[in-house]
């Protein structure tokens, strides 16, 4: 998948944080959303303002609620627009 229109294709890095609830919830239920997430860059749109600054494999901090998880034709991808990138690690 090639991101367009200032989007970045990313993968969310798992952080060691367990969900603890008093009762059973199905896995597809989101009980909380992190304000910030660490993601790894997979691909960057050539239209992005970070095209010359970030590279494949870089880790960046983004606003967690702005991540878009899409499923199209059997493929799942996570995209974020470049204006929600806060810092490079």
C-alpha cells in the first residue's frame, strides 16, 4: 500500500500494558485509548512535509486517537496524517 495525500503508513509498536477489568470483555472492545502512541514508519507519502526528514523504520510519537486502521480487500493498514506526528525518537 502506498500512502497518498500527506499520509503515513505505520505500524503501532506494542507497549507492555495489560488491560485489567472486573469482568470479561471481547478483544474487539476498546476500553481506553492512549493519548500518544509510538509507531514505526513503513512508508511515507511524497506529499508529506516529513518526506525528506523521516525514513522507513523510524520511530515517531503520534496522537493515538488520530490513527486510522483500515481494512480493504483483505489487507489491514494503519495510517496517520503528517500533522499528527509530534516527535521522532
